[in-house]
C-alpha cells in the first residue's frame, strides 16, 4: 500500500466526522507519529510505501479514528506546553487554552520574592499537565496535585522522571477533609465547568470518549468546584498567596462574584486567545 493512497483513503473516511482540513490533519499526524514521515512525503515522493510490517497497526489506528476516538488517545500522547504528555481513556485531554493558565502560574511564581521554594496546589490535576509543567518550569517549586480519579492519577504520576510533583487522591469538593499539606503560595485549577445543557455544542469524540467527571457540572450548580476552590484558598492559601483558575466563558461575572463573596481579593477576569473570558486570578 502506498502512503499516498492510505492518506487519501483515510481523509475520505474521516470527512463524515470532521471538516476536510481537520480530517487531513489527523491522518497526516497519524502517519508522522507512526511512520516517521513528513506531512509532505507523499507529495514529493508519491511512490513511498507503507512498510508491510506497519500496515495492520496503521489501519487499526485509522479504524479507531473513524469511530470518533480522539487522535490523542490513539497515539497515547499529546503536546502541552512544549512537552509530550501521556494520555488515554479515563483522563482529560489538555486543551491549548490551559497553556495560558500555566504561563500565568509560572509568571506569578517567578515574580514572588520568597526566601524559600514556592509551594503550589493543583486542584483537579487530571493528567498532571499543569502540575508537571509548573514543576519543570519553576525548578525549585514544590507542587502537589489532587484529583479524585485514580486512573488520571496513574497517568499523572508516570509522566516524567525528574522534578516530580506529589500526587494525592482526594475529593476536591470535600473541602473540610483533613489536609495537612499547606500552606501554599499558589492555588491553580482547571476544574470541571461545562454545564450539562452545553453537551449539544460538543463533539462526539469528546462526549463518547473523555471522562464525564472531568468535564461536566449540573446546570443547577455550575460553580460547585469554584466554591470549593474558594474554600481551599481560605484554608490553605498563604495570606499573600495567589489563586488562578480556568472558567466557563459564559459564567465569568458569576464566578468572579463567588470569589469576592468568599472574601478573596483583587479578583480579575482574564481572556484567552479568542478574547473569551477564560481565567480568574485572585489573592488571599
């Protein structure tokens, strides 16, 4: 089988699920990752074959994509903050906008004039992409990641070897549990914030494959995790500490009001790449 034929057929099979440019991008990404070819190899070398010993696995990967499975699960990795993170079923796939959350967290820590290593609490850590990115970018930071999902924590604990954060299984919504790990200079979180009523706006590859517990909150209590973050800040954030959270773009003012009502200070809404209200920063 020629590489060009596989790519052409793969795009045709994915077009019922994705816009044509995206279908093409997925097939090219698959070929680059699995075969080590460039995105243009099939154009400049049209007779390039798919190695016979790789053909069956490649076709199996394409079949998974055709079922709507995310390319990140098929490949087992995703790019985030310039690093490759392992992901798979049961763990939320990091989104590009969350890189801005990390960048703000790193900048905040670098600007702190501390006589010791900064301490960071990542609530709802998932794959650990936020915790790891901060730990690797701020070399002396002590980072603790918390999540309820043992599957997600298994991924988080195994991402890299050096500079490891500590990961702990705990229910973030249980804000009064015994937690002898504070205080922290930074609390950071990308909690579940998609309302159940927003499901209709989401794609099949998200709804059928990514973990619901990492995505959705009930319509009648969409800010439950932010209420919990505020309580954690009251309990374990230092008096001069900072909190940064990712939010639902449709609930910016309501989320900001929640933090203000909890007695937190300097509550500010920040926008993402697309000028959507995506983050809130506050101080103790």
